[in-house]
C-alpha cells in the first residue's frame, strides 16, 4: 500500500513546529508515528472492505485477506474497531485543536475508498487524507495553524499525487476492465508531463513553508534534492512496466525521509 509515506506528514508538521535551535518533541513523534500506522491500517481495512468485489478481479489484489476469503467481513470489522479505538486513545491525549482536526480527518479516511468510483482523481483525495498529519502535527505542537503547515500539507498532497499516479499505472489494464477510475487512466500519455508540473508545485510549497518557518539553508537543499530525485525518477520510469512503476514508488520512501532530515537540520543550519 502507498501507506509507506503516511507517517511523514505528522513528522514533518511536528519537526517544523519546533523552535529554532531545538530538536522536535520525541513523545509527540512516537505518538504520531503510532497513530499514523494505526489510522493507515484502519484506512486499508475500510478500503479492502469496500473493494472486496473489485479486488477479486484485479491480479495484484486478489490475494488480499478479504478478497481471497482468508478473512470475513465480521473479522475485518472487529479489527477495524481495535485500530480505531487505539487511535482515539492517542488522539484524546492531544490539545483541543488537534482533536478537532483528528475527528474531521475521519471523513477523509471513510470517503477515500469511494473516490475511485466517482472521480478520476482518487490519488488527489489520497493526498488530502495521507498528509493531514502535517496539519495535526503542527497543531499538536503550537495549538494553531498557519502558512507553514498549510504549505507543508500542499507539498505533501502534490507528492502523494505524483507517486500514487505512477503506482496506479501498475493496475491500469485491470482498472479499465473493472471500471475503477484513477489519475493514471486520466493522465495517460501526459502522466510524466503533468506529474512534473505537480512536482514543481511541491517544490514551491516546500519553499513557502521553509521561508514562513524561518528554516536554514539545509532545509532548502534537502527540498531541492527531493524534488530533483522525483523529476529524475519520472524521466526514467517506464509506465507500461509494473516493476518500473513499483521501483519509482518505493524510491519515494527516501524522499519523505530526506525532507524530514532537512527539516530537523534546518532548525540549526
């Protein structure tokens, strides 16, 4: 699942909210990391419950626990309840603004699986959902929102749109047959061009966040390197080769980590 990158939003938000010459709050990072894993898991469970009939008809997904019959819907519902319950234990220990943001995020998590049925842009909606932690992490530290977390959120949305569009090219033949919609099918031959433009937008958003937060040069260097790596990956990826799409997708783990390290060091230099 593209959830490998769901943890970064919260970490980016927490780290960029730290005062200059300060390290981020480790307890908050641990709480958000755990919460992100739980909520990503809950999102995957909901998605698999919604998609059970589609997953049976797509080569890459027919071995998922529900689609293959290893689990039933009753068991999945019980697992979802546990994931949501543990997430709420973490959330209700945070400040009021973050609790409100967390509750509002449930709409995104619940609505995401429907998006590939009703819109050509489910990857955009995934970006809104996955990177919501940037707002929550910042708010958990400061009690407020502002240009910095909103720009970071926008950068994360663009990033997710790019890597998940390429990821979607793995399934485009099956998706056409089962009637699932995606940016991979919408962009088609213009995928590289449009994803390049979105990556440029991501870079601008990262710059706005950095200027707003008074970050040091290492942050801007890391942001530039991250966007350059995506651009280079886009130029090399073969969108008709599922293995090539998968490799581009996995490379994006490093982008999230690079930007995170840039934020932490950028508080000092």
